[in-house]
């Protein structure tokens, strides 16, 4: 907890300083401390994304960024803005922050933390963006801008990767600063994302903030659209927000199209980043083929697509079984999966229908645009991969729009208190979650509370690996463990090696002497196939050894 607090005390003034820099160039997103902080996040993230094409996001990037932010924080006396909070506000901020720090100090348990988040951050801090890295590990082709933001602060400001805990405190400042109390109802649920740099948390928080600003008739359409595109760049399943901001700008505010230019530039940067790391403009869709030499192998993309379909049905059917589904079976079996995901799917459809009816009754232009945007996003998700994690944000949006005028401070604090007790109970006593929600598989990976969390966040260390070489590529594979979160780079997860061998290919360095030049795939010749099979046999044999 103490370490996360120190990170917060260092990062928040830095972000405020950078927010002031951005405000000097553009207008304010909205007034107040939280407005500056959000612009600081936007400015730093975009600058670091550009830098990552050329240099690693190491301590030599982090220190100047922090120093410049702090210089502006003190030069412009931004600390005076803290006096705008009353004593009661400070008390509420302090209590909520302690809860966030406590929950953020638990062990990470989201599997993507080990298979995607940490490996991506390691690559960014040690090498920066790598051309064709998706040939090494398809998941790394995403390289979310949120992980770029986390990577830049991971050298000494936030070495335990708890930037999401810091973000929850920022969200708390926004809630209390704007006196928009319904947001307090969401905080306890979001505590489950505080231990890992999951992109799901920032896109939910940022989308609710932008949504609130739109409902309050914020007329700064240029920054609203730009920030909406930024949220989309963090996680493309948030496509509904740029659509909403665009429609709001054109149809409600009657804004000039030139105001959309900053957002267009951000989306171009997003496409360029994806083409550089993945080979196509939007991960993981192979649309917009520019035929770059480092794009992933079609067979690997096909395997990934099949896996996404399996995940849609919670791995409860084989791919062959799903292929035999009729149109009705696709829908029926998705609704009636075993476990909690079936209930989530049913609630999702009911929520959409209810929101459409609510929108029709209200006959409010902005609410109608929100509904249209959400339905477009939902259709796209249902068509590509109808996994609940891709539409979880819809529940927050619908609840917020329908009830935002109902929840006053008193009601919201009561809901926050009750839900906080429940979710802190889940984190502190994970056995309770495993008992009462056995189909919630992530509950099985939650670690128990340890006294050391009071000063230092719990984290896992493994660092056991074997080194192999196929062709010109020498790499490391975690020993007796499927993920490479704590493996010396260049590291490859064993699952992707199996996919490569199945496709008859293997990743190779573009320049055998320089990792930063990137990766391509090559078809295995007889000798290469033998080397790759020896690697797989060695990995399999390691599991048999005691």
C-alpha cells in the first residue's frame, strides 16, 4: 500500500503538469484537477507512443517526463487547486483512496497479466515497439497504448505495475470534484481491476467520464472526439464512443469538421502502430491488407480466429461442433452455456432491449445517439467474438444513463459502502468466491492476503526458463509454465510455438544481430522443422521431470 501511495504522490503532480502543457496548446477538456490529469495522460501516452518507434521506454524517458511535469506543477502553482476541496471532500477522498490502495496491493490474478500485459510492458521498456512482434507472439501485436503509458512509468515510479490503482484514485478525484455521485456505485466493481494494468479499467472509466461530459453538454467537441478516439486506441471494442462523439459533434453541437482533426491524427497513429507491430490496421482483424513483409502467417491468424470462436462459447464446445451449429443453435447455445457466462449473456441482451425502449420513451437526442452507438458496437462484437469481456462496458453505460439523475450523494455512498465490503471480501477471502461462484474461473487464481501488502504490493516471481535456437532466432521459454511474464527477453510462450509448428512456420529475426529490426515468419525447411520439433519435445519432457 505504501509503495502504491508513493507512486500516486509522484505520478499525479506529473500528470497535472503535463495537463497544463497540453492545455496551453489546446483548450481545456473540462475544468478542474481531473481535467488536467486526463489531458496529461493523453499527452504523455501519445508522445511515448511516437518515441517507442525509435527508443525503449526506459528510465531515460521516464525521468525527463516526470521532471518536466513537476516543473510545470510547481511553476504554475497547480497545487493551489487542491484547496478547492472541502474538509469533507478530503475525508471522503482519503477513505476511498485507502480502500483502493488496499485492494490494489493484492496479487494479480487476471491471466492476461502473465500472458500479455507484463510481456508487452517488458518489450516496451527494453526495446520499444518492435516491427512484426506478432510473429513472435500474436497477442503482443496489440501493444495497447495503455501498456505504453504503464511501461513509461514502470522503471522507478511504478515498478509493481499498479497504474490502474492510481487511475482509480484519479477517478475518485473526478467524482468528488464534479459532484457526480453515481460514479461511486461503479468504483467497488472496478476494484477487481486494480492489481493489473488491464486496459479494461481505463476504457470503462474514461468512457463514463466522456459520457458524463456529453450529457452535461460539454461543447469542446475537438477534445471530446480526440479523447474518445484515444479510448478506442486503448481498446478497439470501445468503437461506440468515437461514433457517439462524432454524432454529438455533428448533429447536436453542429461543430466544424476541422475540429475532428486531432482525433483523426490519433486514429492514424493507432493504425500506424498496429501495422508496425501486427501488420494490419486493427488487431486482431486481418482487414486492410497492405501486404507488409512482417504480417502474421494466415494459418496462425486462422488458429487465433478459431480460438476466439471457442472462447465465445466458453470452451464448452469443440470447433467442429460449433461449425455444425444451425443459425438457431448459435444463438441458443450462447444463451444457455453452463455457468455464470450464460446469465451475463442473457442480461446483456435484456439490457440492450430495455435501453432501446428507454431511449424511445425519453425521446432525447443525446440518449438516442448513445443507444445507436451502443447497438452498433454490440452488433460488431456479436459478429466477431461475443465474449462477455468485450461488452462488459455496455452494462456500465446503460446503468449510468438510466440512473444518473437518481443517485444523490447519500444513496451513492450507501451503495459504494455495501459493494466495497462485498468486493473486498472477495479479494481477502477468495475461497468464498470460489465456493459461491465456481463458474467464475478467475476466482481460482486469486491470492490470499499477506501482511507485507501493507507496505509492498504482492507480486509473483518465477524467472525459470530454458534457452533454444531455431534458425537465426535464439529465444527463451518459461520452464514448466505456459506464460513468459518473468522470462528474460526475447521470450516466447510455449502455446505460440505449438501454433507455429502446426502452421509449418517459425519466427525469425529480420536482422540476425539486432532484435529491434523486428521479426518475420519463415516456412520451416527439413532442418528447421527438426530443430522446432526438438524444442517442443524438450518442453514436453520438462513437464515430466520432477
